C-alpha cells in the first residue's frame, strides 16, 4: 500500500514537472499561474473534463443511512498526523455493508447467475442520463411507484425513446437525507423496521416494461431502494436484475440535472463476486 502511494506520488510529481515545463515554454504574463497551467487542455478530453461536474453521491460517515437491518458505515481512524520523520501521514480503516449510502445493486443482488459488481460492463456505468421527474406525485403519495405511463410521458415530451441511457428517477427524497424518519419512514433499526418503511420507488410493471420494450444501461433513484418502501417481494429489483441491469440507490442532487443531455459516470468499488458496493456518481452538465 505504502509502495503504491509512493508510486502515485511520483506520478503526480512527474505531471507537476510537465506542467511546469509548459509554463516555462510559455510563461504566464499575469500572476494567474494556475489558469496558465490549465490552459493547454485543448483536446476533446480536456474540454470534456473542464465542463461543470456535479457529485451525486452522499458522503460516507457514521450518519450515512443504511438499510435498517445493516450496521452503518464503520470508520476507524488511524494515527493521523506529523510523524517523527518529518512528513504528515493519514491512513484509516473502514468496513461497510455492500448496500448502504449511495451504492450499486449489481444484477446478482436479486438474480442468480447475473453480473456481480466486478462483472458489469463498463459501458453500463457511463453515458447519457435522463431524469424522470416524479416529485409532484411523490409529494402527494410518499409510497408512489413510478409507472410505465411516467416513462411514456417523458418520451412524448422529449420526442425520443429510453434507449442506451441511464434512467434516473427524481422523487425529491434526497432533500430528506439526514432525517432518517423523513427519508425511510422510520428511525427504528432491525428487522422490525422493515414493515414500517415508507418511500417512493419504481413499480415492478414499469421495471418489466423498461427491460422488455426499451434498452437502458442502468436505473438509479434518490431513495433507499428501487422498490418502494412497503415492497415485500422486490419485483423491480428482480425484473431489472434478471435483465442484467445495474441499479443505483440513494443518489443525491438529481434536482440539479436537466431531463436529458447530462453525462453520468457511476463507478462502484470493484468487489470480486460482490452483489453491490459503495458508488461514486458524477454528472457532467451539457453545454448550453
Ligand atoms: Zn442495494
């Protein structure tokens, strides 16, 4: 681990030296050195990276919301600080359930033989995101289930089908994050909490419609589960997982995304044989 860190640090030093070399070739006239260093990013990749990026991920800490039957995020601080050799050093330990906070459900979560976290094709984890806005329906009914009609309405409004996109369901629930009762319907923990869960989700029929009549890369939602809180059979999980469609749960900040045109990268921890795992989700806004 230490050796790897050293190699990474050496790599960064190498990049810094390269950047300095570029500045030496074309020295900035002003004191805005940082801008002068960034300016050479004129490639397509550089322009893409320079756009407006949003983080759709909740941070992991002791307050992060997990399923009521799971322990929360376990974080064990190491001895962080200056050491006798003169440099600062920080390294901690963590342990976590696969399914908690912003996370991936690999298809294997609810479908035998389907992809585990490490087997998901990268092309399913990156691409254009479309947002299905069901906030009004969820405000009126906190256990609302997104229906095939919601998808058809989006398609009619946007003049295109839900094909080769990451479908994100915007219930508005992420603004309740931090208040366990408001977010889950209960702050009870343990198996007795499960019948008390109340939050919106995707209807099993709509999941079936998506996999049978459209072709989506993945489906995400800003609640604790793709099936709504009262679900006991988890039909949306089953229908998506059986079709090898990954699921992203507990997303944050979907309010900031347009209904089409943003680019999302949802990169889970690559757990060999994993049924899911912690997920970092970034979105790049389209250019105006
Ligand atoms: Zn999950």
